């Protein structure tokens, strides 16, 4: 029987990088659901769809094809036949993703795709509502977080390393706005599942964070 790990948490908590590394260590498949919402946001931005108009966003879904191709390094995101794995990681697309993720039709559009991955293989799936909505029966549920300032610094360093021209203050401001939007939306708001383990990595480096999450998975999932 396959094992599903639901890893939820706010923006900048390190979900993607930590989940990817833990999946590699455990031999699981890593699924980044945030990339799916980013892809919808990217499509809307590139095609002039008003992301503040729920009906316009919902209508655009009819023209979108999305495929996720997991591999040893994580996953590739194929939007309408094009690999957009690297194009969905900009601040603009992050904000667009947060907005379109509040549209119920978008969540419905992606839900079955997300669940299909967990039926036949061991997965670590990260996002905002994996343990509460997407995989409510997941064997392991973790809510990963850190302080606002720590998360903003990590995201700032990540963007600078990619050559982005950003300021720490702007990153912190955007992060806090996304936290508010994600936790106050009507459709599947960000919140910790009642049976999820809280993992705060504010005082941990990357290796320490990975060790913490790996240990939680092993203790909850049993023999691996």
C-alpha cells in the first residue's frame, strides 16, 4: 500500500526544497502542487487574463493543459506543451498563483490531478491544503513553518541567487500579504490539519530541517 506524506505550510517555509530532498532520501516521488497553481497564474499573466476576475480565470481553464513529470531531481511542469519549470518562480507569478488559487474552479481543476499521484506510489506532496483537502487521509501530515523574517530572508537569498533584483523589505511585505491572502481565502484556506505535526525550522539550517522532516515521516509511516 502506498504512503502519502502531506506537507503544508506558508510561503517561504522551504517546503519544496525540503520535500524534494526528503523524497530523494526516502525513495519517494516528490509532487510540488504549488507549481501547478503557479502555472495557472503564468498562463493568465501571459495571455492577458484578469487574475482578479474569477469568471475570467475559470473560463481560461478550458484552454489549459497541464502535465507534471516527476524525475530524480524533482519535477518538470509542462504547460500547454511547454516546459515552464523555471518560468514560474518569479515574484510576479508567485502573487498571481496566490490569487488564482483562491478561485474554486481552479482548485477543482487541479484536485484530481493531485490525488492521482498518491494512489499508486509513495509521495511527498507539498502545498497549502494537502492535509486538509487534497489528501485528508494521508498517513503522514506535517505543517512546516518558520518566522516571517526567517522565511523572507530565505526567499530573498533564493531570488538573489537567481539574479532577481529585489529588496528584502519588498520580499517580506509580499510574503506577509500572501500569508494573509492564503489563510483568509474562502476556498481551502491555509491552515494546519488537526492531525498534522507542527515543524518549526526557524532555528534550523537546511540539513537540520531535512533531518527533522525525515524523522517525522519515518516515525509516522513505520518501517520504510
